[in-house]
C-alpha cells in the first residue's frame, strides 16, 4: 500500500498527539515517573540501551528464536496441512489432535519446554513453534480445502494428473492463505517468544523488560515494550513485501482492459 | 418422452458421446432433488449439440457427468466408444465461469494445458503463443486473468481447452457472463472455431438463439425432474453466418423451441393482442 506522502504524514497525527499528551502529563507532574516515565525519559533510556549494544543483542536473540521457531513451524505445518487437505483419512485422524492442542496457549508450554530443552534457544524456539504452528496450519489447510472445485475440475478435464493438480492448483491456490497464516503466525511467534523470555528464558527482549522491572527502570520497561511493537510491525511489513513479490496475481492492482 | 431418438447417431456414424438412460439425484436440505431422470441421447462425430432449458433443469449436471466430474446414479455415458469413468483431456471443458488459474499468466494457463498433454517444456512456449494468437490474446500473454476483460477471459478459457486438442469439447454456459453485443460477436467466433476444429461439442446454454446459431441439434430439457422434452434439428449449414439469424427457418425453429419451453405465444396479435400504447 503506497500512500501519497501527505497522507502518510497525517496518518501519524494520532500517534504524535498521544505522545504530546503523555509528555505534557509527565511534565505537569500528573504521572509518577516511577510508574509511567515521560517520553523523554523513555527515549533517553532507549538511547542508552541502544548505545550499550544490548538493544541489538537482545533483538538479535529474540529474532533468532522467532526465526528458528517459524522455520520449524512452517516446515512442519505446510506439508502437514497440504497432506491433510488432500487425504481425508489423514485429516480425520489429525483433526482431534489439532483441536485438542490448539487451545493451549504457547506460554503454557514454557514449563515443559524448559524441562525438555533447558533455558536456551531451543526452549524458546519450541514455544515459538507452538505459537506459530496453528495459525499456519489452519490457514494452509483452509486454503487447500477451499480451493475452487471448478478449477480442480478444469485442470483434470485438461488431462492434468494428481501431481500437477496438487502442485499447480492446490499448492498455488493456497499461497494467499499461506501468507495470511504466516502473518498471523509471525505475530503469534513474536508474542510467544517475548512471553517465554518474560517467564523463564533468561535472555532476549522479554527478559530485558523483566530485568528492568525488577530494577524499577520503568523507562526501560516502556522502551522495551515499544521496541517489541516496532519490531513486530517491521516483521509483518517485511512479510507483506515478500507477499507482493511472490503472488503478484493476488495483490497486483487491476488494470482494466475494456477491449473485448 | 424421455428417449430422444432423434438425436441417435445415424447408422455408420460413430457416436462420439453416448448418454444412455442416465439418472442422478441429489439431497438438498434433506429433500431429494431429481436432477436427471432417464436421459438418453447421442452426439455423432463432429456434430454440435446444444442443451437448452430453464435454470435447474439439470443441464450443468449433465455436462458434469459427461465430463466425468460426477457419476450418474443409473445409466451409462460413453465417449469415443469407451465408458466415462472420470475426467479426461479427450473431453475438455470450458467451464461456466471459466475457472481460469488466477495465479498463472494468460500464457501460463495455456501452458498448463500443454504440460498436462505431455508437451515438453521447450515446445510449450511457442505452442502457447500459437494458441493465443488464434484467439487474439497473444498481446496480453503476460497479464494475469484478473486483468482481462470478460470477453478475453472467455477466449482464454476456450484457448486453454483447445490446447489439448480434445476430440470432444464441453461448453457450459460459455457466454452467459457477457453482454449482448459481445455475446453475438463471440458466437461468431465459436461457430467458426467449432467448424475449423471439427470437434464434437456439447454446448449448454439458456439462450435459444445461441443454441440455434451454434448447434446442429438442440436438446430441450425441462426441470424437476430433469428430462428431455424434445430435440430440434437445425439444418442450416455450418459455420453459421450472421445473416442466418434473420432467415425464416431460424425464426421458425426459434418459435418451435419457444413453444416447447412454453415461453411465447406464436399467434399474431389481433383485436385482443398487442395494441399500440398511444391508441387509447
């Protein structure tokens, strides 16, 4: 979505207004700095965090876990969803398992993950895996199952075999669903890794916030939260860019051709 | 009269498509809907059969059964002398809403068909260009279906089906989504195309003129349960030309079909008929 320059600027209006109100309330002494630091204090805490090199390290740690967990989740969820969509017998066996495990929040897996994998990257990646798996699986499965039957029929009536129909109809038609799943999945993955770091995994952005809270560094807590938000936003935006490049037929604006 | 003997293949002519005593029922909202009831007809080699009837009379079900997408509850269908057990490139379909592959370019849609036919990767490109040129789409080969006009989509659906060089072609409401003028123009293209390729074709339509313009025989169906009402032979030479629409024979056949479908009274307006609006 490429907005005209002016609209992009006005889109930031509310954000800037909120910052202004927040700063004003802080300057007037309405907000207790121990409970809600001023934007200026948050900014300077962020800057100290950044110049120490810890910010980049914390981000890299958390992102690495998300990357690994997402890779595993995508690698398992996509083939499984394709297979479940194509093979009803497998689908029937899989459905109760998926439906039982899906409602368990990723954070509830943290104790088990810590027991199994220790406190390092593997435990965090396992929690990310759980968070990202279900959105990706569900989206791809839905995409495959809801592929327009008339397109499958058209392909078969042209003489296409099972393999060509699977690879060029089901898998391709499900691509927009895959990207939807990845967008939701990466959001879940990001939330999962922060949650895991808050409650047990001892490094990364979540752990930084938790540490700052115990040291009563409220400004750093808020700086950390905003950073988490910003990184999450960037991940979804990056995914959107990849999506536009990968499936231009789905996202490309329509050029109307009215010559019959 | 469930058996359309008029559509039987004459002796010595192979019936390319043979539908024999086909019945099919569905369950919808707990009720059994008899979509087809004891339907029989045959299409001789190189002939075009149009199926006309009101919505819900089982036209599309019939085409789906011939295509092999659905199995009949009773009766048999054979094509090229073999029983139909599933879809096959020998009975390519131009589907109702085209069913183009949105994720492939115009060229990609045709190349898909060529790949299904077993054409090697190296030859596909040039062949696809040939097929697209034939329907006037070579200049938009790299666009996606979403970027095409309705007429272009229709032509692409036809080009894609013809790319597998099917002996039989099934067209399900091929022009229903187009405006009137475009429909007339594409009817000319279709009649020329069917003549050139000498395909055996089944065209489903609810447009009586279209059926008469394209087909050698028009099968009239009535609904619930879907049965064959009668068969009308169109003895005008093919390919049809636009002037034929105005021939008395064409008008008579149209009236025959209208009568059979119970659509329009044939009587000339007299005293109690149509009176000019300004007279009173």
